[in-house]
């Protein structure tokens, strides 16, 4: 390998990170790259992070397939000059970590024949996948001679010699429908119509469905939500509040905040009020440790804000909200939201949360039941703000109202405590000048 080439390794994005998953490649082998360009996306159990090229050059070699996991420090790819020689094989110590599904599949199949890990997915080198796509070879039919049956490029070329030739679409359809290509008698290359003819009408109807693997982010969300639902006994409490004073406050500070580079939102005001109430009611800011039968009373109020991003949801948290003014809270949330949407969050941004606020009001939602984000005790849902007639001092007036929904862990927060939380929050948001006292 030339001294000019640069080997990219799996970055360590946090103290507790031991391995990472390449969830998406933004370049493919042979593509030119420039310093600062995003090459691939790393997913951990907490974040997704875009890894940029450290230099100009050509992406000479990719050692980790999409959705492949390797230890921190393992080789991921090589950037060098065009035409520079790079070995096809990754160092043995960098063999990707097989997923649980892969491990179980490999254990069940002692031979070297590469079996599908999931529908349409087998272990293969990037070059083998490229060749198979070009030649119309169904990888699930190829015998892999690499480690643990991984398919190498020479295996695909061998399969090409043996035939039959298949179009990429036909190969994919056959894999999805479970059709053995060897049973199809086609006049030349097997095409989509040949596979359709072999399957019949019933199978064609089944082919309308497709199987989409979960992204790493969706897997984490699914696991955490299931964990919360199965292990945390929760109750959700709703309370309607008048938003008039909060709107007036935001209107008065908006211009001054903009001069300081901050954009004050209703979420920021609500977070500030929540921090006050959480200090007054520390059980709503604690974690329950069932293993040791204790409550962990957090000394800081770190409020997470649910941020919708492409393909999922992230909850970075603003640290020490109890010590911050409205401008600092606004600047903190702006920064976290921007970095969440640009895949620039670090694990520390996601760690240490003690309470979460989630807002679907911008989508017109009037009420919903949020799921507690373990090990936190509570999560507050904020809904749409709408004008409606209300009775004020015996008279009907039109006010802007919203409903706050608090889901609380009943192991640490009783119903009366949750009701007191909402009542105090309502008091502060309907009279926000109390936050100055």
C-alpha cells in the first residue's frame, strides 16, 4: 500500500462506544472524494454521525458493507490516488462483527454456502456485490469461499461462468419470491417476465409486498420503546392551559432575543418552567433503580427535546436548565436541533437526560400519550395551540388554549404528584413573570 493512501478507521464517538455500524455509504469504490465531504454515516446505540473525508483522493477500497458493524479503530475504507494498489481483503483483525441474526444464521449453516441473512441479503464484499449487480447474479445462489462463507468477487465470477444469466430485477424478484432460478427455462437471459411466469398469479400477488430492513436508528427506537412499555408502569395526565400570557411574553422578548442571535420558542419557555417545577418536585426528576431498589435523585435538570430527523427521532438534552436564562435555553436548543438534523450530535449530547419535552403541536395534534424515555421518570407532551371560547370571570372569552400531557412512571410519581406538577406548570405558564421570582 502506498504511503500516500489513508486508511479510515471506525471513530470513537464516546467513552462507552466499543463498536459502530456503517449505516450508509455516501460514496462508492472508485468515486473521487474531497476533504470535508461526507463519506459514510456511523450509527451507534445513541446517535448517527456523518464521517467526513480527511483528504482529497479516490475511495479505493470499502471494507465494511452497509449495516456492517466493526470495533472502534477497525479499518473501514482506504482513500488514495487513482490507480494505487490496495488489497481486496480487510485485515483479519478487522472482520466485521456479525449481527445476532448473522451469528445465528452462520451457526445453523455449517457449510460455506452463503445463506440469506434476511430476505435478499447475504454477506459479500462490496466488489462482489457490484459484480453480481452488473452480471445479474443472485447472490443468495452463490457459494462464498471467504471467512464464514462471505462471498468474494471470484465467487461471483465463477457463478457467471456456470450461468444461468439473470437480469438484476429478475434476480431480486426471484430472491423475494423464493423462486429457484435453475428451474426456469429461458431463451437466453432470465428476465422479469420469466420469473413472473414461473411464479403464477398467486405469487405475483404476494410479490406486491416488500420487506424493508430497519435502519439502525429505527432498531434503537423500537428497542427503547419496547423496553419502556414492558418495564415502566406509566399513567398519562392531561391538563388544559391558557397560552395568552406565554404568547405575550414571547412577543415581547422575541426582538431582543434575535439581537442576541437566539430564537425564543414556546418550547424554550416551557422548558424553563419545567426546570422550575422539577426542582420543586424532585421525584419527577429522578430515575428508578429496580436492581438496587433505590431512586437516583438527579442534581441537575437536563431536559431532552424530541427532534424529528430523516428516518427517526433523536432526543438530545440541554444540560443544567435550572441554571440557565431563557436566552441560553433558546441558544442551547437551537444548537442541538441544528446538529441533530445535520447528523453532528455527539454521544454526550444524548446522555444524562432527566426529563423530556415532545411537541407535536405544529402538526395540529390535540392530545397524545408520550412514552417515557428510560431511565427518566416523566415526559411532557405539548399539543397544538388553538383559539376557543372559555369562561373567564363569568364571561365567555376567546383564548388560545393547549393541552399538556404528562406521562409519569408510577413507581416514582404518584397520581397526586403528577397532578401537582401539571398544576404548578400551568400556574407558571399562565403567569410567566413568576419565573422571575
